[in-house]
C-alpha cells in the first residue's frame, strides 16, 4: 500500500518542523598554552577580580572544576594546589532593535491606466530586543612560580542577559578538546538542552 500524497507531505513538514526546533550554542574560543601533560595535578579556581567572589562565582567555579576533573585534574581543597585557575567573566549590552511584526500598507493601480502608488511599513510590535556579549576568561598558572601555562577565552552573544544560563556552555566550549592547539581561534558549536 502506497502512502498518500497528503501523508508524505505531512511527514516532510513534521521533519522540517522538528529540525527547526533543534537549537545550538556557538562560541568563539581562543587558547594559548604551554601544557605538556594534561591532568595529574591539583588545582584551585580563584576569581580574577575579588568583586566577583560570592555565590554566583562559587557556582561558576564548580562548573570549571568539573571540567578540569574530566581531564584528570583534582580539586586541591585545603591543600596547597599545583595550579591556580584564575577565572574572569562578564556580559555587556551590545545593542538592541525593535521587535514584533512589521505590517506593510500599499496603495496602487493595476491595469492600462496610469496610477500612483504608495507603500509604507509600520512596526506594530511593542518592545525591543536587547543583545549581549558574554565572555569567559581563564588563566591557568603554576601555583609555585606564577608562570602561566594556559590562557583561554570563550565569547558568544545573544539575548536575555542571564550569565547563569550561558556560563555552562561558555565553559564547555572552552574545554572542548582541551587544551587545543595553541594560538588557534575556533568556532565551537554545542547542543542546547
């Protein structure tokens, strides 16, 4: 029995609809490093700016710590760490635009008579969309000497202004194939839950 044309079109429309629902996170990641051996050392995560310290920072530091553990590093706890992981982050408003549908109105003439036409566009939406730049900076240094062995940043942009929602993805993008090729800037795409 052959499927009907309507059933085939409905299935194709459903596939396209589901494909349109798939969302992803994209970030630009830049890394420089002199890491010769990944893992096997203890680390502690500290704030680049003391003003960042607090509950939010502790939550973000925990995310970084979990990614370090995946690559074989351990949390130093109260012991003296082998590595200091210095984390900075922030968001900045980069612009806005009007939101909502745009309606066009046109007046014209069709036929063999000469006519004059006019058209105009009106935004009937009531709000504005605000866009933000989100940034994570991470420096890993030898705790004993202070020598930097890793510098990395992960940057993206979007709406919302919610650093807490974006931070897990910024960290995941920065740790994608850690430590990566030194001096390379890559585009990392991750699925969004």
